């Protein structure tokens, strides 16, 4: 088999590009863009509301309830903003870098992700749990025993669910990093 | 900035090449290749304002496509299953003889072997040979991958030799 035959063999494949309609691609791209804008708007509004609440209300009536609530929301907001930022940066590099540089960037990116996964995320989860723990005495006083138990159990299950999702993505990223480094 | 009409033209011109490039990265898995191809063109449209014309539009599109394939977190399949739809057409005319069947079987087997061998290459060499097989000009390949033109020529000849050896010997 000579050199040219390699190209011949490659071209012999049926051309099944199953072409999408370019208009559908534009529609999908616009949808993706819009959902990104919506997410950023929701996040920004949450941060704004949190700031307004903290500065104009919570600081005047400061108690452990407000502290707990603030800890929960800030840890969650911080982690989500970090996630958006790292995804945004990765996408920017994807469209501007040559393969060689992007490959090197991906290695750095997933190494940095390990720091986020193993240091930043656990801290955020710990702060979130601590905030939730501070709220519990208030819930116990204000709500019925049944509803309090419901909040407690659903809170624990939500945390287990979120942790499972995070662990799954950590495993995936670790495997990919190993693949990149091999 | 790229208009809808220009995007349609760009898509019609490059989609099949991008799709086959993705196929090589996806070890012949057509579903994944279609997804990557679509994702690459979605990014082309989304970031069309970022295209400043420093390189050709072709280079920019191939860069995006290669990087989309490179960055997918999915585990590479150990067993390569080339979709039957991609293999040479088996519907022979009535007057075709057994020799044609043998040729088709041989080509099918070689295409499967080729995917298997491409899969063994490192990420950069895989990009180089896939772009070369799509007859992309070498200057565009060099810019897409980010290596010097001289290096590219030497590298391509080495990759071709090792691919041929692998297809023949299965190693």
C-alpha cells in the first residue's frame, strides 16, 4: 500500500456528513447564547439581592439566622461564579488557540480544576453546611416538628445529591487529565 | 462580521471535511462525530465577532473543530466500531462479480484498520494526519496545529509511514 493509497482509502468512505441545516445550527447557537445570558442575569440578580439584603437589612438586625443565610448564599454564589468563569475562559481559549497551545492549556486547566475540586469546593460545601446548621434552631422554633424534619431530611438528601454530582464530575475530569498527560 | 448567508456558505463548504475530521477523532463513531461537528459550527456562529481575519476562515474553523474534539471529556472507546454507513457502498449492480465483493470486504477491513491505527497516534499527530487526509493545504494545517511548516512536512511523512505499516501489520 503506497502513500497515495492512504488518501484513497480515506476518501473511499461514504460521505455521511448527515448535514445539519445551517439555519438549525444558528437557532441552536442563539438558544445557547440566550440561556447563558439568562443564567448570568439570574446570578447577577441573586448577588445584587444578597448585597442589598446584607447591607440594608441584615447588618441592622444581625443574628445567627442572617449569618447562616449569608454563608449559604455566598458560598453557593461564589462556587457558581467560579464555574461560569472557568468555563467562559476555556471556551475563549478554544476559539483562539492553535491545537498545540490548546492542548497545553487543557493540561493546565484540568490541573487547576483539581485544586478547585479538592480545595475550593469542599470549603464551599463546608461553609454551606455550617450556614444551614446555623439556620436549624430557627426552623425548629418557627416550624412544626414534621416540617422541621422534612427540611432536615431534604437538606441532607440535597447535599448528598449535589456531592454525588460533584464527585462524578471530579472522576471524569481526573480521568481526562490522566489521558492528556499520558 | 459573518452574516447568516456567509455562514451558510462556509458551512456548506467545510461541513463534510469537519465531520470527517471529527470522525477520525471519534474512532469512526458517527454519532459523536456529528455532535462535535455541530458543536464546532455552533461556536463558529457564536464567536463570529471574534474572528478578526488574522488567519483564513478555514484555519479558524479547523482550529475550533480540532479543539472541540480534543476537549471532549468522554472516554475513548477501546473497541472501535466504525459505523456501517461510512464504509464503502456494498450495493453492487447485478452484473458485478465476486471480485467486487472481495474488494469491498478488503476496503472495509482496511478502513477499520485505519481508524484503529489513527486512534493509536498522539493527539497532535492525529490532528495532522486527519487534516492532511482531507487535503487541507499544509500552510493551513501548520497554522491550525501551531507548528512550523518545515516540521509539519517531516512529521507528516513519518506519520504516513507508520500508519501504512500499522494498517499492513495491524501494529
